């Protein structure tokens, strides 16, 4: 039964949020791609995405949150809620909060050299087909929990696997930082998780190269690491089913004195068996987007190996040329900033991204919608007013069965009921944060 306060939100909206599964029967014949793209684009222009409601989350206000995941197997939406030291779970069909996996680090600091000053958590989130939730945590840990509602261990944190390496953790001093974003290789049953900002043990604790850890998802043990020399961080691993490899986004670097780019941002291809990087696809932000930037964050894989990557400040749709190890840019959408996490929704063939309007920091946050087949920018959906620019929607994830798009309405810790002009506040949930629900109203 739904909680009464959630029903009140739906009644306030004056509409019913329902799940639809008719999209499972769509024709996906890639041999007729040209015709499909033409029809698809016409349809896209006439079927906008719109806000349909919000989901309140119990506990502390959502002032620190990270990555989200919409899972078709459990029919749940999961997001890293550091403010409540857990991964929160929402029923993606009925749009209600149903539970929380607790026991994560919470909004802790980094760089202190102790187990409680070695990074926040949870961070990245993924759910495997056997209904196990994996999440990056503070103190270089990757937590695994049972999210099968029929299990006796439902919502229990089963184990935390260390991703620490000797260069930043000697067993007494802990400087490897948080274990961050991750993804799952279902063929070899391997988790790949990023340690984006480790610090060296030796004084003055300067940075060491970011690295990623391979974890045996069945044996629950770390089996190896791969380092990224000179990188300015490490972001989103993504399993590429066609390549049978992980792709991972690797931020570049600049000269601290001149600001000149010394290492371009890139997508690297990681072999899960050899545990080595096989190829690097660099992105020249000046040539591609007209910006001096080394940024790269989220990555999503759509049809025809079209990749949406948040890089150079914008969402960029591209493909990878495996013969030349170069990228082919399909589109750069400058109507919206690139944000952090991006998502491909197979239910409507859209990419989703969050960022400022026109990537302008004086403008409000938007949910950007991009056609995954053509790369065409389709729409911005405003997320906040201009008074509370620290209030923002972030890290979208879509449930393909009903084309509901969820994103986190994170508030500033200083937000009050009087200053909160977020989507949550518009529905009566002031200074709390919430999850916003958008819907692609296809066929209506």
C-alpha cells in the first residue's frame, strides 16, 4: 500500500502515474535504419518529456547524493544517498520509496589518513542480474548488498571489499580515498570500480595516479588493478556488450602554471580478463566543442554503438573507430551542460543528461533530452528556479518499462523552507530534497 503522503502528491498533480509495457513489442530492425530515423525524429518532436511528480525520501534532507541506477530486473530505482549513509530504493512502477540499504560511510571527508577520513559514500551504484547491489563507498571499499525482496537477507549489506593498494594504504594510514563509480561485466562476473583521487603515503601526501579495481563478483574479492598514469581523475566504467570490454572515462590534465592542456580527456577500453587498457580514444575539446577543457564524466551506450559522453562541458554523441583509435563526433548539444551521470533509455531511444541551460552557470538546471539514434538535441525540461541555483536536479536514470525518468533533487545544506524554490518545494516538500519523476509521454 502506498504511503498517504505520496498519494497526496499524485492527487495534487491531478494525474495518475502508471506503468506501461507496450514498448517491449517495438520493432527494432536495424536493417531499416534510415527509415526508422526519419520516423523516429518526427515522433520525437511531437512527444515531449514532462514533469509528472516527486517522491519524498524519509530521513535527513538530501544534501549529498551521487550516482543512480534504474534496474529492469528488480523494477526498482536506486540512488546513492550520502546524507542518509545508504542507497535508497524506489519502486519504479508505482513511484514510491520502499527501502534503504544502510551502513555506508556517509558524507565523510577525504585526505585525513584514517578509516573515517578517507572519503564519503555511497558513490557509484549498479545492480547485477542476481539482484545484488554494488556501491562504491568511503575508505576504498566496494559494498555488496542483497536487494532481492524474496531473500532472507533483503536490504542487508553482505560484505565490503577493499580496493586499497600499498601506494596509498599501508594498513595503518589510509589515503586511497573513496571507491567511486563502477559497472558489471555479466560475461566474466566482474565488477570494475574507480578510485579517482588516491593520495600517496609519503609526505606531503600528493596525488598518485588514479586506478581501477577488478572484483570477482562471485568470490567477493579484488583480483587486480589498472592504473591511469597522468590522469586528472577517473570517472564512469561502462560495460560494452558488443565489444565485450569495459569503457571508462578518464579526465585529462593541465599545466598548473600555464593552464595549457597536457593530457586530453579520453575514453579507454579495458580488457576484463587481462586487466589492461587496450586502447585510448582522446577528445580534443578545442576542436570538438570550442572549449579549453579536460573534463569528462558520464558515459552511456545507445543503439548502433552511439555513445553519449559528458565531456568538454557538453553532452557529446560519438562513435569509436577501432581501426584508428579515433572518435567520430555525431553531435555536440550546447543547449545544456554535460553534468555528471548520463543515461540511455531503451524504452524510448533517448539519452538523458542534466546540466545548466546552455552550460551557463547563471542559468537554471535542466533535464536534457537527446535522440540516441540521430544525436539530435530534442528538449530541455527546466528543473529549478533562478533563486536557488545551488538546488539542482542531477544524475538521471530511466526505467524503460514506463519511460519514467528519475533524477535527484539535491539541496544545499543551507537551504531553508523560505529559500527553497526546487521542484520538491513546489509540491510541498521544502528544504528536504526529493526525487523528481519525468515521463516521456509517447503516443499521447
